């Protein structure tokens, strides 16, 4: 009986930890709206929501992209979801995708 209770408790703890890890992994995604695209410089101007992992409030700013090809298919006015991180001291978009209309 005690063995079964301990086993169930350990399973519950493992599930809670897994759910927390998944939650943290998804929390780096931020919404935004494309205001300007500069493919030559590999930059995009976004009006974005809070970027939690960088402790940034919502604002409009120019961001670098990790690869200029990430800007292919984007247009001014597009709603996007993106992830950004500080790379070599600069805030850089590491993932970006256009939201479905």
C-alpha cells in the first residue's frame, strides 16, 4: 500500500516538473507586428509585446535577425510570433513565423 502511494506521488511530481519545463520553453515566444523590413541589413522593425526572457516591455524597435533569409515571406503589417535572445551583445531574433490570417 505504502509503495503504491509513493509511486503515485513520484509520478505526480514528474508530471508537474514536465509541465513546468514545457511552460518555460513556450514562454520565450512573443507576438509582434512588422512595421519595416530591411533585408540588406538583416533587420526588422517590430511593434512587439513583452519579451520576458530579456525583461523588456512592449515597444516598437529594430531587431536583427539571425539569418536574413528569415525575412523572406514577411511583409509590413504581418502579425508574427518570434523568439529573441541576446547574441554577441545584441538583441537578435532567433525564430520568427507569420501568424495565420
